[in-house]
C-alpha cells in the first residue's frame, strides 16, 4: 500500500514518501475529502457530481474522471503505467480511497479516544495529548459548510471537545488541577452549554484550593442553564455541588505520582528565588501580577516541588480577613501568597501593610519573554505555529500566559489572529465594569487614539481635562494603562485596547478618529503616518481628500524605509480615499496605483501587480502626455532575477507602450529615458533579438552619466536580464551582482541589495563556488526576514534543495513555489529538477507521467530513448535553447540525445555552443537545478566526434 498519510483535522493535506503531495485545485481536493469521509466505502459518481456542483455542467462526468486521474498521479507518482491504482480505486458505481487505519489523522484520533478510558491516568493523558495534537483547526476546515461534509465535520469537532474533557479528567486524576484550570476556563467560555466541562472546571478549582471559585462556576452553570434553556443542572453538577459543600474526602484524594507530561514554562528565576526562600527559613513570600500572569501556575509548580514544606494562599484579593491574617502570622512553615496587583481590596491593602514588617520576598510576575511564549505556544497548540505568528502572539499578549493561550485558540479556530478571543474579551469586560461609565468612555477614546496615547490628544478628544485625569488614575491602578512619560500613556496589553475599541459603535468610532486626526495635525503635523491612520479609519467622504493626501505621504515614507507590506496597504488606502472623494484627478490616482503596484510586486502578489500595472499604463497613454506616461511606466522599478517572464502577452504590451512613449519623449529627460530603456530590456528578457541588449546598454550608459543610484540599480537589473547571449557568462553576472550589492548597500536600496545577493547565488553556483553561494543565500534570507519579502525564501529553498540533491526537498520547494504567480519559474521546473537528479547516474531515467512544461522539447527525446524508441526520438525537432539561466542545461540535455543518436552535425554545433561554459556546472546558474559539469558533456561530445579532449578547458 502506498505510504500516503492524510490530514483532515484542519485543512486537507496529504504527504507521501517524497514529501507533501500537491492536491491540485479546489474540486480535486473536494473529491478526495468526499472519498475520505466515506471511510473506504464506494461513493457513486452521481453523488460526486451532485456534491461538486449545484448545477452540474454538461461535461461533469468527464471532469470527475479528470480529477480522479490527476489525484491518482499525485498520490501514487511511482505507479507504473497501465497498472491499477491501489489507493484511489475504482469501486463501481464510483470510487473509493482504500487507506490503512493509521493513514488518516481523524481515524487515529478516534481510535485513541476509544482506547483512553481503559488506560491508567498517565497513559491516558499522554495518549490523549498526542491525539489532540493532531488537530490543526476545525475538521475538514475548507469543506465544513458543504452539505456532504457538515455532518462528519461536526461529529469530529464534537469528539475533539470530548477529547479535551477526557484529557482534563486524566490530568485531574494525576493531581495537576492548577495546570488544567486555564485550559478548562477557556473551554467553558467557548462552549458554555457543556455541563461536563463546567463540572471538570469546578472540580479542578476545588482541587486547586479555590473553593469559592468552584462554587461560582456551579452557580453560573445553574443560572445559564435556567436562563438559556429553562433547565436545572444535571445530576453530575448537582452531586459535585453537594460534595463541595460537604468537603467530601474523595474530592481531594491523593493521585498516584507520575512524571509531568507537559513542562512548566518560564519563571525559572522566580522559582529559584522561591526555593531559596523556602530553604533559608524566611517566613513570607508575596507574588503579584495581572490576571492571567501565571500566579496560580507558579504556585502549583512550587507546591509540586516543595509539597508540605510550604503553605500557599492563592487569590489573596478574594480571601477573607481570617485567611489573610493566617497567612501574615506565619508559623514555622513558610507561607506564600499570590494576588492580583490590579485588584487591591481594603482588606488586602491592610494585610499587605501589616506584612511589610516581616520583610517578605516580593515577586511581581510580568510577561513571559518571546522564547518562553514560543515554548508555551508549543505546549498548547495543536499544530506548529510559525515564527512570525508566534512573534505576533507575544506582541499582542505582552507575554501574559492566559492571553497567549487564548490567542493560540483563536489562531487555531480561524487561521489568523484577527479579533479578540472571547475568553479575553469577557475577562476585560468584567474588569471594566468596576469603573464608572465616564472612565470607561475615556478609556474607549484612548483606544481610538492608539496603543500609545498622547494625553493632550485624549483631553482634546474628550473635552474635559478633569474628567480625563480622574479616569486615568483608576485605569493606571487597575493595570489598563501605564505612564510612559509626563504627557504619555500606553495600554499595558494590546488586547485590552482592541477589546475596548471593538465595543465602540462604528459611527462614534469614525467621528472620534476624524477629531483625533485634527488634533494631531495641529499638535504634531510631522506625524503623517498617525494622521493618515486616523483619517483612513474615519472613512468618511468629508475626510477623504485629507486621507488620500496623508496616506500617500505615509506610503512614500514606508517605501523610503523599505516597509513594503505597510506601503502596499497605504497605497491601497490612498486609491480608496481618492475613489471615496470622487476625485477626478486621474494623474493622482494613477501615481497612487503605481505605488501600490510596486509594493504588491515586492510583497509577492504578482498577479495583482501585473493587472493593475497594465490598466495604469493604458489609462496614462490615454492622457496624451508622454512625460507623465514615462513616469508611470518607469515607476515600476521592481527587481527581478529570473529571465523568463510570467506573462508573455503582458510583457510585449508593456514593451510596446514603452517604445511608443520613448519615441514621443521630449529631449532633456534623461532619467525618464533611462527608465524606459531599462523597462524595455526587462520586458524583452525572453526575446532573442538585439533590441533588449541595446536598450540595456543605453540605459546603463545614461544612468552612469546621471550618477543616480536608483536609476543605475534599475539599469543594472536590465543588463543582468540581457546577459545571456552565449553560454559561460556567469562571471559577468557575478560582476553585476557584486556591483548591485555595493551600490544598494551604500544608498539603502534594500530591494536591489537582495537582488544582488540573488544574482550572486546563481553566478557562484554556476562556477561551483558553493561556499560563496551559501553566504549569499544567508545574506538574502536575512534581508528577506528583516523586511518581510516572501518570494526570496522561495528561491533560497530551491537553492538549498539543489545543494542537498534531495528529492523530498525539491518537492517541498515546489509546494512553496506553487501559487506565487511566478508561472515563468514554476512551469515544469519540479519535473526537470527530478530528471536532473536521476541523470547524475549513468542511465537515462524513465519519467513518463511527469509534466515538463516548456522543457518538454529537450526531455521528451530522452524519455523515448529510455523506451528504446530511437526512430521517434530521432524524429523529434529539438530547438536551440532559449538564452537564459538554463541555456547550458538544456543544451547538455540536447547533447545527450545527439550522442545517443550519433547526430554528428548536432554534436559539433552543441560542442561549439557549450565550449565557453567549460568551467561551469550545467544549470546551476539558475540556483535551482543542475546537471554535471559542462566539461563532462564537452568530453563526451569530443569523444563521440573523435576529437582529443585536451582541447577543452579544465573540467570542474
């Protein structure tokens, strides 16, 4: 049985022995999901048609057959031709997926859920923990709303909730009550009608010595069930409530000792200080922090380590006077208390004052560090969270463990971090309720201003200085705000601000933003990004002109510091504001559109960039102003490192428009002329004619004369695109790359600095200087990570796969390339790379079903020869290779065919063409795929021609 594993607990994925499987388009994926839901049973073709289309087209049957055929190729890539499929099989009257029980994550999860109840607690916990880790989001996430998937998805999601509760039950049996409380609190908040979840939470709180909280959970359950459903709590909840009132001994029975299945995260210094305190004979330690900071978890870990050697009191803010007095008047056993620093009751304030004479150890729990947050995420997430998301969680949570857990659950539920988790929102609303309404209004106005709040702007927005100052005092005490200067405030947690902001009506929010923009414009007119943000969020026609003005200024500043994602957003907002204003200034809109196009291209949205660019050039030409049109065309100075275009028709139209504009350009406009020439050279990159090379040379000459670094960088990119007129030009391209890096570094041109490194990866690899190429790849990745340039990683991952000469690595790289819009790079590249891997041996490989795309004229004869079809191979018309990064590779493939067929004329021609590249690796100049050294193929050609090989340069 083929070793394919399927993941449906989240987005549909499949992975085979060669790595991730490309499951093609949405209907291909739907067919596979529909068959997996059937669990090996046949699904009639008529059902598949009805499930895929509301109104099936005429060729629906053929389409389903096509989808199945493509899936079979993807799932069983090594299956010999005309042999029956073993995984996705024909099962009249339709199809079925015959996968092993452990090949589908949902099936493994169900098996674990059924097995756990019969196991000891430690084994049950470990099994359920592992099973729940299989979940990466809602079951059959992309199909959950389809009629055919809804029932199965709902059933599996319900089983996950049961799994969470059974794991919590196992944790309680192991004596880990304090650890499981936060998870159960979030679980109950998300699913308030699940009585067993509330039972477990109340039991966990009681076992963690939080009796009052446990009873409050049970009271809330009674109220909610009665209010929402008109029902009384079930038997289990009623029995637990009676047992808690009676303090039944079985509730606190000691668990069987067992090692922790999940490590305690962070707080190493605090734990060390507390352990030293307990060993040193001190009497009292006090732990404070915000709600959710991890005080209870810290006490639980301390209690686990020290046991009867200490006595603890959690949630001192809710303790009565007798409990506080007992803590302060500690006897021979050290006492440790914990309280919320944002909720100091009069009784607690008095107790803290009396405790001062004991000189207690005081520990305040701030936020976890970023590495600690990543560790916490790893311990609670169902799937691996990428580094960028982990950083965002750390930033938004400020390291508060409760907020971190809630954000992870939000991310897993919806695939992003948009919005405030329900559990966090409820906690914040509860805390806000303690403030007067006037103070809450001031906090909402502060939330509109931003995370950092200028007190003068807040007073101006509210209109009453005393009311603002009266509101700020309790907000500071309760930990909502902190002072960052005499006139500056900031929200302690981004999530607090977001929760406040979300509770403001849209109409009020819009007016407050408009007023804030006016105030900042008067107080700090140079702060254009903040003014722009407020005007964008005001989103009214009255503010649209100013929004467009400031958004454009902010976008230009974002470009100047190379923040492409921010620039793209601000250029889009500029265009939207101009549209909202009904502005008839076509030029302003076109300039904003081209700014957006540049940013979209850099951030990886190439299809959108091409579409908007073509429209902008067309509209600019209609104005009849050659100079303005030249500025529109020349503004697209986005670096490119692949000399095959993604859209030939689009490239031709842009080149033709640039030629027309160049002819009409008035004299004396050298910068515009250089940019137009560079554009022509860039767009004619796949053209074998002389015009592209001539345009690149003239552009470079003008740019050097102008001494303009941005124009010169663009011209050097154009020259690179036209540096393929013959084989063996890697040294020349290396010189271009080195000059680009030096020029861009000196003048802060980050995109061209990245381009220089990318060109050097290719050139150094072609020359087999992989140590230098590795350094360039590292530098490119570092810049890409720093400035969030996603497409760079696509190329460097392909380079790493080429270096590793590893098929799974190539397949992973191909998955990353798919969907980038770089069709000129993607088409046929994976098949070519795998063919080249196999050609490192002496035999010609058989890869019948591979899609070679534009490389087929050079690969098809090899396939035919591998089947012994010499006549058909000889009949193939192999063209001369296009002159690009793969010129040497295609020519070497042609050489293999010519040698096999004994075609002397072709061998002589190919030997001459390859000779200048004798010191290079065939294809490695692409930085993505490679064959053997060119010298190897030259020697074979020379031998077949009867020539002495010593005439060739040294072979690498």
